[in-house]
C-alpha cells in the first residue's frame, strides 16, 4: 500500500556493491508498511497492558512482527514479478529490475518468516507466532496469489492480513484474544479499502495495463469514490463504538472523533470531485489517520482519562 517506487527506465542488472545489494534486499521488505503495522501492534499492547507493556516483550513482538511482515512482503515481490514488470511504478523493483534473482527473493522471504515464527514462539508465545504466520499465509496465498488477480473485491477481503498485527500485540501481552483486540482488527479491516482505493485511483492506468481488476479499473472512478465514502462512514462509526466496549477513555474518544471527522470530510470532497489531487490527499491522510489513532490508544492507556 505504501510501495511507491521510481518509474520507467531500462531494466537494471544486479547491483555490484554490497550496499546496493543490501538496499535492494531492504526494499523487498517494504519498510514503510512494516512501520505502520508495528504501530498498530504496539497500540494493542498498550491497551492490553493498561499502560506501557514490558519493554523486552514489546521489543520481541516488534522484532518478530517486523520479520514476519518483511518476509511476507519479500514473497509478494517474488509472486508479483510478472505484473510488477508491466507497471511503470514497479518495473524497477529489485526482482523485475533483475538486481535480485527471483529464487533469492523467495528464499529470503521464507527465511524471514521462519525466523519470525521462532522469535515469537520461543520468547513471546505460540499464539502470537501462529497469528503472524497466518497473516503471511493469508497475504501471500489468498490475497496476492488469488484475490488480487481475480476480483475487484480483492482488497476488501485481503485487508484481513494487514489487520492481524493488533491481534499479535494483544496475544503477546495476554496470551489470548478478547473483544477489544477483535475491534482493533475490524477497524483496520474497514480502514483498508478506502485507503487502498484512494491509491488505486492514482495508479489506475498501471493496474489496467497489468490486467489487475482493481475497483477503479472494472467499476469506474464514480463507483470507487462512492465506496470510499461508504466505508469511511462505517470506519468512523466503528472507532466511536469502540470507546463503548473497550477500556479507553476521553483521549481516545476525542482523538477518534476529530481524526474521523477529517477522514469523512476528505472522503466527501473526493466524492464531489475525484481528481488525482484529492485522491492523493485522501491516501496520505489515511496513513496519518491510522497511525495517530493508535498513538491515541497508547496515550489513553498511559494517561487513563
């Protein structure tokens, strides 16, 4: 979702320097995506602990979760090398750009996931490890390999993979899953479509060229922005209801109300005019929105107003 890459130009050969190779392998992991996933996992840990979680536990969950997400993203690069080569924004990624062999990307992704499972299973708990592995398998096998190429509802269903980190964070603290963790999962699940469809509006031509049935390609921009608005309303309603069923207080409630109001305003403006500028604003704000929402959960857990 955040994987903006440089565009066009001739295919590049393998990097000759160690730093070049390291940079390419790092780009396989999509660090910006990992950062946002970690924020949601840590937010859930704060809520589950009723304040700052144990530092060592938080570090282990972040490390294990980051390794799992990195491995999933590397496997995504391997599986999507054919369509990445067809899109201007992705054709210079390490695999289609011929800087990393496909088999190396595959092995790298598998090893990262195995390491993630080991870290979480040994030093956190088996449930957190299993959830992380489930997120990878769902993202790789269900979303990347099947949904994305076959249905315009791909991101609606596939968004479940990106919604699992709060479950991992909650399980890391409590050893189980409870209603607040399920609500956090649901919030991210409903956040994903408006976030990703706003991006799809910006790169609609790329998806059309690659034959990917994203909503703007198969249903048009008018239908897409209508869906963005509807999902935005559901999302904001969920974040407000969350205050009634979870141990959060006024800091979270006030923050979610203000952040949500801005979210709906941007969705409404996009509904009125589906220009690229408004789609970009919607996309970028959606990233900030989710991060700040979970920061508000952390602040509320610490201050407890």
